[in-house]
């Protein structure tokens, strides 16, 4: 039996982008739509299909661990090596990021904002 592969839907990717990049729902939906227009129902695309602006966006998403890259090398008849670059959806991370942050992590992240201002000043003893 083959392994079951999780499909990244528009809703899942939107949620992951929104949570990871901390952007509005509209921005996350637009970016998810743009990314999934390239991937379709697959999880890998060849780099050559991207235009310059989208490639910059993909590098940004790679920095955010939403996309990954890999390449293959082929030997040409001339003896030169030709590299073919690919982009992959980082499905495991996308699924993790799509889950809303828990209350505990929100409370911990907001700890410093809840402290009064006098905590940050030093008094001479």
C-alpha cells in the first residue's frame, strides 16, 4: 500500500500564511491563490515557469519555511552539467502553521506587553 499524502488546499495554505506571516486574511488568500496557481494539484513545480516577481515571493516563502527547493543534475551531450531547479510545498510545515496558535503561546508572547512601565526603569539604591 502507498502512503497517504496530505493535500494542501487553498484554505490550509491561507491559514498557514496568515499565521506564519501575520498578515490579513485578504493578503493571505491572495498569496495562497498565487502560489497554488503554479502548483495546481501537485506539490512540486519547475523553477522555469516562475516570472521574476513570483520567484522573489517564492524565495520569501522559502525563508518562512512554507516552500522548499531541490535540484537535479543532467549530463548534456557536450559534457556540461545542466541543473534543473524545483520548488516544493513544505506540506508538513504548512499543516503545522495552519493550526491556530494556542492560547498558551499567545499569552507567553504577550507577556512583556502586560508588564507595567515602571518595571523597565532602574532605580538608584
